[in-house]
C-alpha cells in the first residue's frame, strides 16, 4: 500500500495504471467497519482502490467539533493495509486548499438548506469543495459513498451530474452494530449508558416505517419517545427522494400497498451525551 500526502504524487497512479479503473473512497479517518465496507465493495469491481483521509475544516461550523473529531491515522493505515487498499491519500489542509484554487459552484436547489444543511450551515458547501478537489486530484472512474450520509450522497450526485458526468457513483448500505446503531466515528464519544440508549434511534426509524399509514402520529410518538430517553432531537422526518420533500401525513394511508410511489426515507439527527448522531432508512 502506498501512502501519498501530495496531490502531485497521485499523478503516478494514472501513469502507471493507464488501463485500470480507479475507485475512490473519501473519508475523514477514524475508520470503522462501515468505512471498510466501502473499500471491500470497490474490490468486488476489480479496481485500483484509493482512499483519502482528510478531516475537512471547511465542513465544520463549530471549531470545537473539528478539534474533537477523532484522529487515529496509524490505526487507520493498518486497517486499510489489512483489507488490501492500494493507495491512501492523506493531504494537509494547505495541500487541499492552496490559495490559487477557486471554489466550484454547484446548483443544489434547496438540498443544502434542509436537514443537515439547515442545522449545519455551510456544511455541504464544505463537502462539495473538498470532494471536487479530491475528484480532480484522484481522477476516479467509480466513487463509493455510504448511505449513512444520505443527504451527502444526494449532494455528491448533483456534483457528479453537473461537473464530473463520467464518474459512476455507488451508494453502499449502512453498516450497523448488532444493536442496530449505525456505525460512526462519533460513537466512541458515547458513554456506556449512551451506547445502550443510542440504538433507539434506528428502532424509531423502523417504527415510523411500520406505522407509516398514520405517518404524522408515528413521527410525533417516536420524537416524544426519543426525547424521554434523553435525546435532543434536531429532526425526525419522512421525506421523498431525491429532493427530500416532506411526505404529507396521509400519503401512505391514501395509496395501496406495493403501488408505484417515489422512494422515501426517514431521516433523524439527535444528540445524546452531547454527541450528535444521524441515521436514516430508505424504503
Ligand atoms: P466519513 O469519514 O464520516 O466522512 O465517512 C466516509 C464515508 O464512509 C462516507 O461515504 C460515509 O457515508 C461512509 N460511512 C460512514 N459510516 C458508515 C456506515 N456505518 N456504513 C457505511 N458507510 C459509512
């Protein structure tokens, strides 16, 4: 496994492997099995796998959150080598944001104003800028993103459509602990008690889907339940894809099961022990 810190070093990948497909997986490190599932998925496609590790300051509104973001580079490199990653790119902030590079402009409609965009102003602007630069440097044919960050997937799909139309996007299902808790780099910050409570988030998503014929009352019941458990719920909503429009209360009651309908998702963001967790379930 090669480890590069300079964008210029990445040029050798294209030169040395002119016929091989390049698969790219951007991460912020503190890797867990969820991240590694993206690497494994890329290997099913017989690609040269490039993983980046870069904690992107531009996508954190709160400097404290950026400071607290776990950094475990040595362990990450070991894990990536174990699963057979070909190249790891670990640039510095200066390497990613040289003064002469201009920001890209992508029309996200209202996608970056809702949910994560509303609670983390500027977050998707930061995501788009860093992913744009990474795509330019790595020049992948295929990219892998986790459905755990569903809204991010939709934003990246817009970036690809508008700026990199030849790149293929693969969305990979969320890896969960056996408790149902979505794996996340932030889970290590939960207390023992928090670890026991946190799986309630996923249970709430499943309950809402189960009781979708009374959608608004199901959402209200689950919001109340999570609040009672000590979560500070930022949003818990049922939306249609790909624009994350709110689904009306009577939508599922008014359609016959299995009749064609847009894909929907239940989205949640809530803090527990001061740790902000997000999850979603598409159905
Ligand atoms: P991050 O390091 O949080 O930026 O995540 C890097 C990539 O891993 C993103 O595409 C995430 O959506 C994906 N990812 C994070 N957690 C999971 C998970 N539990 N299952 C699958 N993919 C994940």
